[in-house]
């Protein structure tokens, strides 16, 4: 975490840099994208200047379906950022999108209701401070 490039405190959002700025701008517009390599065709996250699969620097954002599957999860009982202290316990999952890219996001389900069997759909929730959107997932069909 740390300060964002606009001078505001980063809160629960990762630090913005030249490689990921466009990704976060699109999230704030309510659009989930992956970075797709023009040479090998594979998708990846986080945004990087070179494809982690083939090394090509020919890549850019491509709209994602917003659907994926849960690969793993944790239940947070002690908030890592003060903004989330009143929300514990909450669930954070590693989601593999249909496009093949993996990302982490909040699961909007009760900790006891997490299942690897369910498909997930993306939704966006306001940050606790209300200054940006966060990526979250719900069981498919329950997103917003």
C-alpha cells in the first residue's frame, strides 16, 4: 500500500503505477479486463509490460467475461487494513477467470458458504472510504 499517484492514501487498493494504471481506471468504470498477449494469445493479471508466458511486449487490455472459478480462499478474521475492521470475518479468494488469468478478490458470501463447486461472477463494490471500486465475486447469477 502507500500513497496513490494522485496524492491520496491508498487504503486497501494496491499502489498505482504506469503498468497497472489503466487496469484500475477500468475497474473504477465497472469493467473487468485481463491483459492479453498479441503473440501467444494467453491472458494474465496483473498487468505487466511483458507477457509472463512468452515474454512478448505486445499486449494490452481485453474485456473479461467476469466469470470464473474459485481456486482457493482464506477467511480473514483480523483485518489487514483499518477500513475493513468492522467487516471481519470476510472471505478473500483466488479466482481463475474463464480467460485463464488469476486474480484475488473479495467473495461476497458468508465464510461457511464458500464452495469450490460454484462458479463465480464479478461485481464491484465501493471501497470503505468510497473513493474507488473494488473487485468482488458472488456465486454466478448473484452478481450486480
